């Protein structure tokens, strides 16, 4: 298929109950489909309409879930539609092919990280010593590639986040604040590099992408067309670029709108290719 769709998942296509942003009267709220269960509890949702659109998209394009989640976290999700052949996990650190890590890709990523940025252990130690236990709930290492904290957002000092970003920048890392999580990610660890590899393998002639966070910016810039919702880090910063459409939609309805845009563009390309 000539069209490749690489989309972020959390707060782009799927939403926790806290991120749904159901501001309409209850009687007008969309019907929701649970797409993730964790520890016997429903965790992530999309609208039933979005689920139908994603199923259609699977027949019109190569759909590639593209996430900062670890492989284990990604595999909890049960998306509607055809099972994706490719998935990008750990912010590009793992390229899954039919659910299995591509070992050569992962080895190449590890080599780039070792050559281009400070080691993970240095970052982990800095987070351990500089973050205040008063507002940190969890310290986590993801896939031995990057680190993140789970925090009490209302207690988190903004200045600490800014200082961490400067410290990380000088060591070849980037910082992203998403909900209750603060990510510290090596700059060479990108979703865009993995997307380009999938585009090469599939022979895609058009690449589409969507995302809401700072960690999605490189993915959006690498695509031919991209969309961001009206919420998230990128929206808060009024971030955009010539090929990016900034949507006004927020919450779970933004996921529905993004899928409509993907499907419209994919079908348009199909008609062009068959003409």
C-alpha cells in the first residue's frame, strides 16, 4: 500500500478516563469502546465511531501504532481493525514486526545512543538525587533506553522541570511532561527514524502522522502531512509547521477527528494512484 500512517496512541488516538474531555451534556456524550485493561480495570478508550474509522483505515493504509510505551505496555492495548504488521515502541527503540522486535534495528539504536549522548545511568542518578519525594510517586526505567517519573502534577515545581530540561539538553537528552509523567529521552531515540524505516520497507509514497507531545514533534516533521490535537504539549506551545494541521478538537473527540483526516487523505491518495 502506498500510504503509511504513523500515529501516537495516548492522548492522540486513545484516552484515559481523565483525558476524555467530555464537556458536552451527558446525554450527548459519545459511546466509548474500552481498548485497554490493566490490572482488571478499564484504562484507555476511544469512541465507537473512532473504532470504526480505524478499522476502515487498516484497509486503506499501512497503519503503524507509534508510541513511547514499552512493548509490555503497548501489548495491553487491543485496537480495533486489522492487526498492524509494524508497531513502533519505546519512542523508536523497538520496531515490532508481527509482534516481534527487529533485533538488527534495536542493535542499531543502541549503538547510536552509546555514541551520541550521555549514558542512561547518569540521567537516572540525576533524577534520583534532584527530584523531591514529596511529589515523585514512581521512578521508572523503560526498556533500558530512557527514564520517566510519575509525579503529583499539582505539587510539581515548574522551575524544576525547566532546570531538568537544560541539564538534559547539555547531555544530548530531551525532557517531556505528559500528564503525570516526566520523560527523559535520548535525542537520537526518535519515532521519526523508525517511521522512515517502515516507509522504506513498505515502499510508502505518502506518510501521515499525528501526535500531541514534544516527543511527537520529530515524527510530525518527518511525515508528508501531520495533525496535532487541541490539547497536549504541542498545543500548549502553539507549535506548528507548514505541513502540520493544528486541530481545535480536544479529548477523545480529537482522536475521532484525526482518524477522519487519515482516512480522507489515504483514500484521496488511492484515487490518485489508480487514476
